[in-house]
C-alpha cells in the first residue's frame, strides 16, 4: 500500500485492506471481495491494473477445512472511468454508474461460480454489501437495490463535517469548496447511504452525536424512539432509521514482538546492545538531527491542511524548552519533487519549510522525502527508543488509527480532542488530548510528556496493557454479529407462502399487531425543521397509532406471496395482470437480443414522444434480423397512459420487450392476451420487481404523510397547486398533479422533508414539472435496467439508452453506466428548468469523456442511425 502517495491514499486504504483480510480469516466466512477501481496508468504501479489479487491471510497455518477453490479475501479491480488514467476521487462521480454495472456483473458471475462449488447449483449471493466513504456508499446503495441485498456503510470522514471545518477556516467560499471537492455531490451520496443502509458502522460515539446528526436522514433521538417501538412491537408507520453501531477499527499485531521490560524501557537498552544493524530508515531520519539521542516527537500524516501540521511546527518553534529537550520528526508521505505534488499538498509542505527556516529549526526537525510502508513499524520503534511521543494534531480525526499503532509500540500520545481520539484515549489512557486550534496547548502537552518521565512511563504502560482491545479479531466478531442480525435478503423469485410467512423481520414496517400503546409518540414537523416542533405533523405517529389501533384488519394490510404473486387490494386505475411469473416464454428473451434500445426520452409533449418512439424503432430495426433488436420504453407515465400513447401512434405493445413505468416504480411486459387483466390492457406486471423494490417503502403511511403535506402546502398557497392523481397512482408510485412548478419547492427540499421524518422514498418531478412521482427509495428507471439484468439476463453493455438534452429529475441516472447513451439534441430542452435548483451541478456527474456516449444532431432517422454507427452498433 502506497500510503501517503496523495490525499486519496491515507488510513482508509489500510483500514479496508486489513478488514477484508481479517474477515477472510474468520470462521464461517467463505469469501470476501474488496471492490475498487482498476488503474492501468504509466504513473502508477503495474499491480493496480491486475483484475484480481488475493489477500493472503495473516496466519497461513489456519485450518483449511472450510476453504474451497474460491475462498479467502480478494481485491477485485473493476475498470471504469478514463482508461490508462489515474484520477482523484472528486472526479469519479460521473463514472460511478459504470462502476456499479461492472461490480454487478462481477457479483452475478461470482454468485454462479460459488453456486456450482458450494451452493448445490443455486447462486450464492453476498450476505451484505459494505460501502466505505461517500462514493463507495453511493455505489453500494445502488448495488444493494439492484440485488436486494442488505447494505452496511462506514463513512470514514463525512462531507457535512468537512464543509463546516473548511468554512470555519475561512480560506474558501462555499462555492469554491464545492468546485474543489464536489462536496454537495458527496453529501447527497451520504444522505442516500442513510436511506439505504441497514447498519452504519462508526469508529466512535462522537461521530454519531456530532457528525451524523448534521444530516437530514439521521436524528439520534428519532432513531432511539423508532428502535424502542420496534422492540415493543409497535408500528413505526413507514419511518426508518439506520442502526448506528460503534466498532473501533482493529490493528494487525502479528509483526509486533514485545520485549521484556517494555513498560520501563528495558527493551530499548536491550536493542542498544543488539548486534543486529539499525533499520535504514533510522539513519535517514537521524541525519537531520544535531543531537539524535533527544526524545523524538513523531507526527505521521499527509501534507494536508486538515492534518494541522503547520500549527504543530509553530508550537515547536515557539517553545524554547521543548526545542531544547526534543526533536521533531514529520513523516508526510512520499515525494520526489515538490513541483510534482498536488497544489494543496505542495502549499502545506512549503509553509512547513518556511516555518523551519523562520524559527531556525535546522538540526531539530526531520522531514524525509521517502519511506516505505514496511518502514513505519521501525519509525515507531525509533521514537519509542528515544522515549519520545506520538502526536496527531488534526483539526478533526474521524478515528485515528495511527494512535493505536503508536500505542502498540509503547509510545504515549498527544491527540486532537475532536473526533475519534477521545474514545481511543478513554480506552487506552495513554496520553493527553489538546485543542488543535490552541498552539500553546499543543506545546504544553508535548513538553509535559517528554519532561515528566514518570508520566511518560505510566502512559506507555497503559497503552501496552490495553491495546488488545483494538485487535482485528475483536472487531470482526462484533462486525459479524451485527451483519447476521440483519434480515436476510437476496434476489429471490417465486417464493412460497410458507417461506414468506415464516421469515422474521426487524423492519419497522413489519409490525402487524394492533396498536394499543401510544406512549412512544414521535413529534415531527412538516416545515422541514429537524427538531421536535409544532408543525402539521407534530403528532404524526400518535395520530397514526390511533387510526391503526384495532381498526385495520390483518387481511387488509398483509401482502402475501403465492406462487410468486403479491396479492393485495388493487387501486383504482391499476392496469395489471397478476401472473405467476412461471411461464418464461411470456417474458423477454434478452439473452437472444443483439442490442436493446431503451427509449427514455422525457419529451415536452406526448405527440413528440410518440414521434421519437417511431423513429427510434424504425431507425434501429432497419436492416436488422427480426428479433435481434429489443425495445424498452422507460418513462414517468403510467401503463394506462403508455397504452393510449401506443394506440395513438399506431404502435403495438408486442413491438416492445418491457415497459419501465411510473419513473421506475412499476415494470410491465407485453402480453398476448388481456382477458385476465382488470382493465383489459395487454400487459403483465412483474410482481417480483415489486417485491424487489419494497425495501423501506412506507406504503400507505407514506401516502397519508404526503396527503397531509399537500393539504398544508395548498392551504399556505391559498390554491390547489398540488393534487393527488389517483388515476395513475399505483401501490409503488404515488402520483401528483402540479399546476405551477414555480410555486412548489424544488426536489431537493422535498427529499429533505421526507428524510427529516424518517420517510425513505425517491421523489421525482416529471413531464416538465407538471407531475410529481414518489416511488421506493432504491427504485428508478436506471435501477429497473439493472433488475432486468439480474432477473432476465439483459446484457447492459448491449443496451442503448436514448435521452434528450435534459429530462426529469432522475435524468442523471440514465447517462452513465456500461450501456451506450445517445443524447438527442434539441429534445427535452424544456425540462432544464427542473434542474435549475439542484444541490449540485449536473456537470459534476456528466460523463463527458465517456466513449459510450454520443450526441445525435437531431432526431431524424438519419441522425439516429448515424449515432448508432458511431457507437459501433450499426455498420457505416
């Protein structure tokens, strides 16, 4: 691991690699896959281009009884983004959908392989998908939804907290911060992880109370109340909060050999008398010092502003007693030339060099250019040998793994009082905490530890005595116990009644008993305030409790699954044929298709949409073998509206393989018969898809909340600006008519409103803003395509998605991925107003340099065929 290479190669890399390796060695765990980006670039090591790399277990002597040919822990590198180019994490956002599709392909292929090896021919699916950091959290949420597998998340550091810290520093405006770090896109990804995660793992309690509570989707008080209701078997009325679990990171101790007398320094005297040569890194550091025998103050951190190294150098330089008593060693990653470093890191390093010169610290400060990861233990040993101190002065430290490492080598610590070090110090009791903004406090703490030998020895002994509490086996035991507490979920088709009815659930919406105890009422506000206040929903759950108590019969609320069919009372206007999904011949044979055209253009008018459908069908199907090209309609319209649209255009449903309706809330296929359909329409609904997207869907409780919001909103505006459209609503899509888009809040405000109340859903403005669709949180048009891959084998790399220059508020999800994309210029331009008030710019997620994307100069057949030729689908 090239830790310190840049701002993207810090402690998190070490954490996830060691976690994967440790989990792979645990009893009962067959395989662990660590998914990351494949990079085949000349400026990085060749190993980053290897598609698979096995992580060898620490103890190779472990029993092999449970191991098979594919068991163990592996790094799996997925190619996505620009080929042959390493790019920083801030620029990865446009390429995340491509990573998700590639990862989905790997998981499906691996599930089949494991099924043949250990699953008696049945696919073996992951028990959980764990996202680390915001971009991977976004990816894990989409994978979790595509596979219907539980999601776990670890933030490592959080965007809202970073934004606050950067604003406090006053060096950049909010706009400049967003331009540099794409911080708003990151924050939205973290909000999505709260929507999707069953468990959020944190390193410290402080991370929950001070950092996660900044988010719309998490409230510690509401989480505790919902958890209490679940334990009491009381309904939460469609409200959900992820479970926050504190599990401190572990550490590998196998390479640390304690010596007799470690607690009182005897080990160091033994080292002095040893005939073994000193490690090379020792001389590399000590060459900087006039007196290398003085105690060493060690800082191990990147040259990053948030690590606060400049304040440390100032504290050292301005405290004469400290300079006289100790040396300072700064291990700040690796560099060949300052001019080749990133501008941010170069700026920090230059500031440090200027401070060394200002205080004339030559002979007192070491700042070596290079070190290997294998040198780090020797660096800790050198500091301990000189009776030195380790310091982490970061403005905020999410955890502080280096503090644990230092303690394992017998080093007392001085650490920031902001973040994880507080919890570490509480366990180890091996040093002092300081305010990172207080230069004098840093100097005083360091001076106290290096000058008071009794205090130094006591801190050293405490650290060595308690360090075992931070081992990886301890971490993994707790981790696995939490994972197994999640309700098992995986892709499953045609489940029987017995299987469905016997499955226990920890989900808040699964409580079906009549509500008698309403003492745990939750006060929620419709005004968007994240406080217990006095809005229209102040007593939402209390009133819902009263409405539910003894009045709702179980047969009206329970959805049962019989022969693969979800049965419930159909809604008005619902056009569906309930089929047992057993006749494979009735469903699309995507595996036989050479290409599949997905028409997802969000047109300004219905007539324009019909015209484009006709042109795409004619252009793509011309000169092709009948049946070799498939077609899917993907739209915000309901199935009844699609039927009317097809009839008006002289098109037949049988010309299409699937219909993604209601913005991804429903999925239909053409049917040769309409005899059994309640509305007489020639379509069959995919009921497995409905159960697939059911996760955290608030159902009728969500609809009641929306009804109250609409009533409150219209009352404030003094007009019926928003009205429910029950004619096109379904069990998994609540549709609303909007009279004036300018009068209603942007989609980001509606999402915030729902998240604050613990309601997890996907809010979408469509049809130029005259319709609002509310669907399950992990449902979307792009996710429906991934479902078709998982369920029916649709090859995403052979799909061609047609979109306009703009579209509904879910437009960005259709742009990237393994599929090809054709943007029809001059189409859907009116929808741009829907994107005028976004949390982040559409440009932040637009894959401009993707070879899978092209623009059609118009929407004529000739233009469309020319675009398909550019993508290699049609011969020129």
